[in-house]
C-alpha cells in the first residue's frame, strides 16, 4: 500500500514537471500581449493581492507576473497532485484545500483560508479560482470575497486566452493552451472588500467580481483572436450549443424512425384497452386538426393527471402576466385529457402528446411552432427533447424531480443524460438537492424552486353533488382511501372489517388510482362478503353499504370534502406514494404507508410537524382511523400542523413564473420565430437573447 502511494506521488511529480515544461514552451513560442498597459508595474504596487480567475482557464496564469512571490490554492484530491506538482515546478507555493461550493462538504476550505491569509500576510500574492467545483461554472463563490474581506487585500481579476487551444469536456471546459499562439493576458481593476461590509454589500461585490472576470475573459479571447464560446460552459452562456447526440441517441432516433409505421397498430391496440382516445389518434401521430393561434404560444407538456394539476396554476399565471399569450397543453393519458377539458381556460388548447418517433415529433413541431417549451417533472422523451432543442426553441423543465432509482440509472448513462438535460435552458427542481443532481447530469442552469404542487389550488368540488351525497350518507362516519393501487384495496377492506366492530355505521370510500379497475374491484370486494356500491354504475350507497367504490375520473375533491379522513394509496406498495397536498387543502387529515419517495420533501416536513399518521398495514390503518374518527382534538391538531407545514413550503409558483416569463419572446418577435421553424431546414433563429434572459 505504501509502495502504491509512493508510486502515485512520483508519477504525479513527473507529470507535473512535464506539464510545467509544456507551459514554458507555450509561453516561449507565443506572441504575448497584456492589457492594460503597464499592468506589471501596477501589480507590483498592489502586491500582495488576490488574483481571481475562472476554473478551467488557469493553465498559463503563473507565466505573467511581476517578480514577486506567489502562492496558489490547490485542492487535496488525487487529480490535484498533478496540478500542484506543475505549479511547484513553476515556482508557485501551494496552499492545499478548496471551497465546498453547493455540496457543503468539507474539502479543507477552513485550512486553505488560514493558509491563504498567512501567505498574504507574508507578502505573497495569492492566485485562486473564483468558481468552485462542481459548479455552476463562472459563478463567483463566497471564498474569494471572504479572503479579500479578512485580509484587506484587493481582488485583481485575470483572464488568459490563446489563439490556439484544446477544450476538454469538463464542468468548467478545461482549456489547454497550445504553442505558437497569440497569448493574451487581461487584468481587471482591483476590487476591495471592506472588512465591515454588510451581507447586501458583500453580495453586490461578489457580483462585481463575477462581472469583472467575465469581462476580462471576453476581452482576452478577443485580444487573442479566438472564439470565447468554444471555451465557455453552457451554464455560463446559453449561446453555447448543447452537446450533440451521441451514438446511443442517434441509434434511438434511427430505430424509432424505422418502427414508426407500426405506431397506428400500437395505438389501436391501446385504444381497445381504453388507454387511448381512438377519435384523437391523429394527435398522437403529430397531425392535429386545430389551427395554431396567432402570436406567442407557450407549449406546456405534462405526463398525466398529477403533472397537469401541478402546472395549471403556472398556466393561469403566465396568461395573466402576458395577455397576448396562448398556451398549448399536451398530456399522454385519457384521464388527463378529461381533466384538461374541464380545467383549462379559454386561451389554452389541449392536445395529446405526439408519440416519440421522429416523424410524429416533426409534424407536431411544424404545426404548432411553439415560442417556448415547458416540460414537467421527469417527462423526458429523447426525440421530443432533441428536436425541440434543434429548432432553438427556449426550453424549461419545471417542478423537476428524480427518484433515487432514476438518479442511479441516469448516472450510469451520464453521456446520454448530458445530451438530453443539456438541451434545457433552465431546470427548476423541487429542491436544492435535486437541482444539484440535475446539474451533475448536464443541465446548464438549475434552480431549487420548490414544489409547484404545494402552491396548486385544491381540486374542484361539485357543490351540488356534495350536498346530495351528504344527505345520502347522513351522519355515518367516513373513511376515504384515495388513489389506491392493486393490492391496497384488500388492505383497506381488512381495516374496514376491523373498524366496523368498533364503529358499526362506518362507510369506506375507495377511489382507485386507475378507475378502469372498478369492475374487477367491485366483484372482488363483493366476493369477500362486503356490500359494494359502484359510482360508475350510478349506484348510491345505502344504509347497509360497506364500500362505496368511487371509480370515476376527476372527483377526488368531492370525496375529500365528503370524508375528511384519508388514507393515500401508492404507499403500501413500492410505488412512492401519492400527493397529499390536495387532501390537506380541502381540510383532510392524512394517513400514509411507508413508500413515499415520490413526495419525500413534502412528507418529510409533514412528518416533522406531526401532520401525518404513518401506517404499515391493515391493523395500523384501522387503529389510526379509529383514533381520527373518534378524537376531534387529535384531528384538529393534525389539520393545523398540515396547513402550517404547507404554508412554510410554498413559493415555487412565484419563482417559476418569474423565471419563465423572460424566456417568452415578445409578441412582435414570436410570429417571425414561428415562421422560421421550417419543416426541412430547421433554420437557425435569433432566440439566444431569450435563452440568456434566465441568467
């Protein structure tokens, strides 16, 4: 083991000496220019100072400096040994450690800060990158500002660029300068940070440093006669094109294109099973019959009912802010189409999403020519994403989430993930941890905006039908089991039998997640000895009814308002749970099984405040329901805790609307952009300004 470590150190030192020789070669064979004039004399006057530059642009930084001692910060990880050996060979003293960045992980930052302060106090200028791995790239971190505040020494922005260079595909676009170039060094004006600066002033200075290093970087590439976008991460400038599809995605596109003639057969089979609307099959093939409305058109794509319900307030908010805006809403299920028909406003059009073949996607985009594409949660279809990006349509992924299993799968296919998530201009995730995960998978810009479902209004309630059912049910105690999945209805039925021994008049309402299972469920429950009334057959519950089977679409709000004590399904099987927010918004208290990962943040907050009753099976469900049905004090306490918890988690809707609005082109530009999305050429269109607007 010791021999292995010694070998690695020796190898790093050898490689470092080699790279140092290469750096000297680049400097010796290049035409070196520097701005502003007399900068070396000015640097001597400001010595010791803090030299700030971007990560990935540091290779030649040590080759242009006044004859003064210099130290630099180098991380502790293995790859940094090579960089450290290089810098030592070039006469630079090392301070080991790095900032934690978004990971909030100890990487030796405190020790590095102490070492940097000691170096400055000893009369050494200090070189460090202002952005922190793993990004976002070219976003100034707090470390360099803290060092300047504590030391009293100025920050001097620096950028180095060469006319000939090679770029590595890293988070910071690591740039290798090449010999026989024009080599440009550009410095910014010194920036001081007052020792007693308040937080607002520190943030303003941080932004000033960021702007100054960016300006120096642009000027250095211009001075060297090179294209700065080649060395710029897409996270820093959305004018940088997304990664090109690799072999796997190219093969996927080819295969789905070859299989496209079979699509009508598959759709017909699904229609016979009730999973497609046969009368609207052409929409699935990308050939709608409705015309495109004039002016800007925001396309919002949601997978099914839950995603659609989450973005309904977003659609309303965008329309309220932009009176010239129309919205195209696409979903993939028959159930969601019914919800859309009932809930969308007059300026919104619903269509079924095209199947993911190149032909269907091309026809869809040719017809609708959207001004912006807004995808929801985790709905990533490769052809749809790639084709939309190829037409330079601004793209956002809102309310983004990813299960642990999906995260592992995407990480195992990181190249494909980068090519797909790299197409989005912004990914607004449900929390900060998810935002970091999407960034690591290639999304250029991410934001932990929060969960849109928390800000969504409660589902609609037919008040007349509610009043009618209240008369029918009378004073009977009610238990609602909502969005149940196969296997959970049997658990609910067992709990009902146990509860009837204590509460003889109990009526249990079961609303299955997939109402098309209603016929079989009714038969199974009846065969087990329970009296069942089935809503889809227009049968009302009678005094002797045990189970009222609510196998209809879009009526959960009605049953939440009727029952108020709810077990949420999808949680006693490894499904990940169902959204508790709608039930809470209508005054319900919630019981849930252990499988909740689809809504981990929400349940985490509810659990902490004591707002959810956790169960693991029929016995626990019966016990929890009995307490809530008979103890009004506990019921009221849980309801209050639930409402407070949701209030503390709100705000995602406001952030999402504020981020999306600048991405939508103005009315005068939208028709021009739409006309340029031609079927064959997919012409370049001037949307880069709108893409940058999210920065």
